[in-house]
């Protein structure tokens, strides 16, 4: 049972790491000049990041009451959420590199970058939305209004061919939204984990 409690603590630490990734992406977006020049869909993705951050933050309160086996059950969902947000942060960093001589980030070639990465940002938001819904079903996150807002944004984005690309299991995910070949490899079992929870929650071994 001690192993389960230790894994629960690891999962919660992964949640706090995801929050840090989102905060970084938000800071990058907020520092961008001339936001009116950005593609509309990127605005939609960026403007939902605070909602995702707030929703994940509700897990702090839940960590005091949820049994350890609930956290263990959503380990893979939290891992995928972390991986998606890490990739999303990387997209923002590449689209909005820090200018050497100014305090603000500038939009340099985001159109070119987003011609491929923009669709990926949409797909990432979709996958994060799905994982958050699963976390909501397990009561790991607890704000139904924020969940609805995020889902509404996903619906607003839409997809060109009506398909929704989501990764519900382990292993690689292959997506070809247009012509050509696109392969996305997702490591849902390992990767860089952010350690440094906001607090030290007490996880319960019992079943809810």
C-alpha cells in the first residue's frame, strides 16, 4: 500500500509540473506584441490556458480527500496532460522567440511555424480537454464550469475534416490531417517530470 501512496504523490507532483508548464506558456503569450496579427485559432488556444491552469489547481484541495488508488488510476491521464502541455509550451516558445534587445517577445514567423504547429496546438488542446474530462470524472479536478469553458473552446476550434485526433491509450499516435505523412510519438510512460509540489498532501490508502 505504501507503493500506491508513493505513486499518488508522484502523480500529484506531475500535476503541479503541468501547471508550471502552462504558466510559462501564458507568460509568453502575454508578452507578445501585436496580438491582433496572430491567427485566431492560436488566440483561442492561448486564451484557454488560464482556465486549464485554474482547473488543475483545484486538485490541491482534492488531494486531501481522495484515496491514493484514485490518483494511481489517473496516472496515465495526468502524464499525457503533462506531455501535451510541455509540447504546447514549446510551440509558443518557437513561435514567439525572445528578442535580444527588447523586453517583449515579438511575433517572428508565427505564420510559417503555425502552418504545421498551429494544427498541432489545436490537437493538443483537444487532448488536454479530454484528459481533464477524465480527471473530472475521477474528481481529481472539481470545477465543472471551467471544464465546460475548455470544451466549448475545443468545439469552437473545429477541424477541417470533422475528425478529432485524441490519444486515449499508450503507444504512438499517428495523425494525418492533410496530405503527406505525420507521425507523432507520445511517451506516456516516461519523460521529464517536474518535481516540486505546492504542498505535501496526505494521501489516503482507502477506497472512495
